[in-house]
């Protein structure tokens, strides 16, 4: 990812005129948060590798670092929706979807980059494979599959097994790395997923009470309950610099556990949420303890230990999920 300021790009020939009559099949939704450092790389790669006229880009900036102003100047054809503050990933995408005109919605993280025509292939797949949501594969910059590829609809049993270090329900890494043909899955990575407008409207988009993390798990749980079909295509791959290079930041880890606990309280209220919360704490304790030992020789584990420490020592930060909160400010 480059830190250099972007050159101003004329994108008028690449996206439909917001004031015109052309309605592109695909709306690309980007929720940014203090993304100035890398958002131009993301949008520039979309423009470079995606067929002109097939899409529109909509962006909302939840942050305060001037991302919105940069996009207005550098990419004038991007439809910038005025910010409503730090409302989170789910509500940000709900806002953008309300302005989108495509029959397909592609949710794209601002810290991703295309290296080829991955979006074109995913759209073509969606148009030929009956279903309701379609996704591709995301990798770290070094080519390793990122954790978003291994999301599943959770069960209490799987969460308890993970707490004790036993195998859960995650997809097999080797199988996914060697996947040659599309397959049906339960959950897609929220940072690179396409959903039909029909399915989105049926579900009313993301549950707005989720502010960050687990909102896509909740969405796909509701999709499964509604009998909708979800497909993963290994032919569409993009690079995802997860956490903008800070995979084990304390804030990111806290929000992740908060989101997971919010899901637990929404889907297993009462005793179920209590059991799951204790299991999450035990998982955090196990990871913190392991990294405390390995941190003597590993910088990665020192960062992991620092991220998990507050989860273990201050469970009140995440135990109630997002109850009572309407934004991340």
C-alpha cells in the first residue's frame, strides 16, 4: 500500500453518471473510516480492473481524516454520501444501499485491492449461478488466506470446543486453498461479498444494532433461516490488508469480541449468552497465555498478547455487546 497522495483521476467513463439514465448492474459500496492512506489504492484498482459502465461506486466516510474530501477531488464520479458520524460498518452499508441503483450490491472494504478482473468474474458468476449472495477469496498481501474466509454460522457447541482448544466448525484451510470449483457456504467475508438487491431488501440489510464485527454473521444467519443460497467462487481473489496492517490492535480485538457477544445476546439470550460469553473469555485467556509465552521470541505474539490482555482483564468492555450504543463515537 502506498502513502503517496493520489493523482486526480477522471472516472466519468468508468462509472455511470449519477444524474443520467444509465443504471449499472452493480453498485460497489465502500464504508471508509480514516482510510485516507489507502482508499485511493482501493478505488484506483477497481477502476483499473473492472469493466467500464458495469458499476457505480458509493462511499461514506465514517472517519475524520479527510477521506471524503480526497475522494471528491480525486474520483469525482464516486457517489459520496454525506457522513452521519462513526455509525459503524453495518449501518454505513445500509445507508449506501439506500442510494444504490444496481441489481447487485458488492460490499468492499477500503483496505482491499484488486490485482485483476476479480469483480468482473464475480458479477458474471452471480449472473449465471442462481443464488442470493456470492463471494470470492481474500488474501493478506503475502498471499496467505485471511481469517475472513473462515467465518461460519456459529453454534454454542463449536464455541465451547474452541474455548478448550478443540476443533470447531471452521472450513478446512487446505480445502479452501486448493478449491477449484464454486461451492455453497454459510458465510462470506463481509469485506468482499455480493448480494442481490432482492435478498438485501428481503432481509432489510444489516441489523443496525451491530456496529462493528459479526454483522455479516448475523446477516447470513438470517439468510440461512430464510432458505437463501450463498456461493463462494475461488476464481475471484483480491488482496485484503486486514486492519490496514494492524491485525492485532487492541481496539480491533475489543470490537471483534463486542460484535461476537452482541451476536450471542441476539441469538442466544439469557443462559445461552452467559455460557457463550464465558467461552469467549476462556478463548481469549488461552490465546493471551500462549502469546505471553511465545512473545519472548516473537514480535507477532507480543502484539497478540497486548491485544488480548484487555479482553481478559476487562471483560466489561465487551460483555454487553453494543447494547445501548448507536455509534462508535
